[in-house]
C-alpha cells in the first residue's frame, strides 16, 4: 500500500494466494482495504497485483472471486 502511494500507483483489487500447495489453499480477490479488514487471512501468502486487464480477464477474476469468497 505504501509503495503504491510512493510511486503514485492506484491499486485496484489484488489476488491473495494463501497456503498454496496445501489442502487449505485459498484465493481471494479484493481491494487492499478489504484485505486489511479480512480476519480469515493467515500466512503463508503472496500477492498478485494485476496490470491493466482485458475485459474478459476482469470478468473471469470477478467470477473467480464470487465462487471462492468466504
């Protein structure tokens, strides 16, 4: 969040991948603010910050988020 602010970069939604390679793997697609408020996120995790998305990529991420949200 701070790095984006320092570089005048507007962050939209990002993908958070949690506990990959385990039976508890989760994928979350939310804004930074939503992720900060999400109490169900536990390490290990990584972030994927999408660049400019094609409208089809955006639709897929939205559908993906709806199916896997918790």
